[in-house]
C-alpha cells in the first residue's frame, strides 16, 4: 500500500513538473514572445510585430557580409507596405566584427546603408549568454538550415504573421537570393 501511495505521489509530482515545463515552453512557442531593447535602449515587446512577416538578422559593421545591409534595406523598402519588417540585432561574437556601441552602430547603418528598418541593442546569439530570443530561434528545426548555433553574422530567421519561425537561412544566403524572396513573398501572400 505504501509503495502504491509513493507511486501516486511521484506520478503527481512528475505530472505537475511536466505541466510547468510545458507551460514554460509554451510561453515561447511563438518567436515573437520576447522583449528586447531597441538600439536606443528602450524595451520593445516583439509581439508588437505580430501580424507582419518578420526577418530577424544578426548583423555586424565590420564583416565581409556587411554589404548585405544594402540588400536588406532594399527588401524592406520593397515589401514594408505589405506587412514585412526586418529586425537587425548587432552581435560581436564573430571575430569582434561589431565592436562599436549602439550610437556608432546606428550612425554607421543609417549613414552608409540608409537603414530604416528597426535596429536593436547588441546581444549574443550563441552560448550561455545568448539572448532568450536567440536561444529559442536556434533550438527550432526549420529549413533550410535546421537547428543549432548561429554560424556567423547575417544569419536570417523568417517568421510568419502568427509569430511562427518558418525558415532559417545561412549567412552567405543574400536577402535577394531567390530562395529568400520566394519564402517572403509566399508568406506575404497569405494575408
């Protein structure tokens, strides 16, 4: 009898624990269930972008891929009136290629590439110090790249209007590559 009661108690505790874990993971089932700081240091709730097709990109100012800012801005201008937004997250984890503070990053992006899409404060995308947003993004197994660490600057994550992560593109896949454009246009067509 005692063994039976012990099993019941243990089962109840495991069920409660599993429910708590499930509730915690459910809280972040949506890629937009996070708060971040914009480049001016103000808190932004990413749920504000729900209803849009969102491309999240980790960026850097001193990288061989930095010219992708030009392609990103062109894409943003082309599709923003259809509900498309790009969110740029500076990161200095790859060969120290984003050494500047936020004000200098913003000055560089707007001055050199006329960036007008939303930019955010520097963050980490990999490791123990990774921002919760990036811990979520990199844990998801989506095509074409799949789950795992961010490999370099300018990795791209595409989120649908409901906040679901649907695609992940390698850093060298340019924003105007047909695979990215096709994915963005397909989501924009799903009004």
